[in-house]
């Protein structure tokens, strides 16, 4: 599989994290290409920014296709659906977002989902996004909670260990207070920071949205290659 990853914002740091986390999960023979938006915004956190990000991702895909570089699957490196269907149509290949991939795998582990992510604005945005993704994928379930932290908090900014500790704390709350069946750590910038192992008193699974993206992209690529 040749995986093309589109980072719809202009942050090279986010692209670097995507590259690092995804590279760690590649199987022998798989290849990875991460492309950063040439224009747009460094952070996507509201509806207007999502529209800008969708245009930036589409423009970057145009650029890649003009280079005639080979790829089999497109992974949108964002925990939001920035017109993934449009990317799929343009690429004429399978495409999935981190959100779509995470929902697909979460639905295999339970029907009560919780998200831990950075930025309070996502508490308002994610319920509608999950509802739309559920309709698209025809899965049953409910997003029971979205717990957020502020990545710019001086107590954790720039410190992956502190950030991981905060994510782990929130994941335990999702399990014990929100009665979630599975927790998703959502966001390209949070790749690799999900707690290892099960969390909460009943021991529920925690999914890393970036690794979910890789797993589902692989599934889509395998489906596409079947005769």
C-alpha cells in the first residue's frame, strides 16, 4: 500500500507527528507520504477553519496528482470530515478521515463512544460530525461525551509526558463517569499519546485516531486490490 496522508493545516509539526506515528505502524512493503497544506491555517478548530482546511486539502491533492506520484489510499490527517467524499471523488481512490476511521473501529468495540481531544470548541462540533459519520457508515451508537484540554496550557504545552498524563486522566473519566465502552483520542497532533492498555474500572479500550486511520486505510486498500 502506498498511503498518501494530507495534513489540511500548515503545521509542519503536525505533519511530523503524523509521519512518526504512522511510520511506526507500517507493515513491510507499505510506503507513506505525508503532505502539508501549502496554504490555509496552522490550526483547525471551528467551522470557518474547517472550510479553509477542506479547500487546502483538495488543493494539495491536486498538486500531488499533477506530479503523477503513485498512491493507493488517501488519509485525511484531521479528526474532522473535511469533505472526504470530495477527496475520494477527486483521487478516484479510497479516502478516509481520522474521524471516519476512528468511528469505524470504535463501533466494533461498543456502542457508547467518548472522545478526548484538545480544544474546548470540539465539544460543540463533534456531536454533529459523529452523527453525520454514523449515517454515512450506517452504524448504531452514541457519542456520550467529549472531554477536552487546552494544548496551550502552560502546565502541559510542549511536554508530551504531561500531555499524555492529562489525556490518560480524561480517558479514565470517560470510562468511569461517562460509562463509555471505548475512548477515542482524537486529533493528528495527539497521535501516539493515547494511554497504553485498558482504562477505567471496567477496563475499556482506548483508540489512537492516527493509528485508526492507518488500520482502516489498510483495510480499504486491501478491498480495492481484490479482483
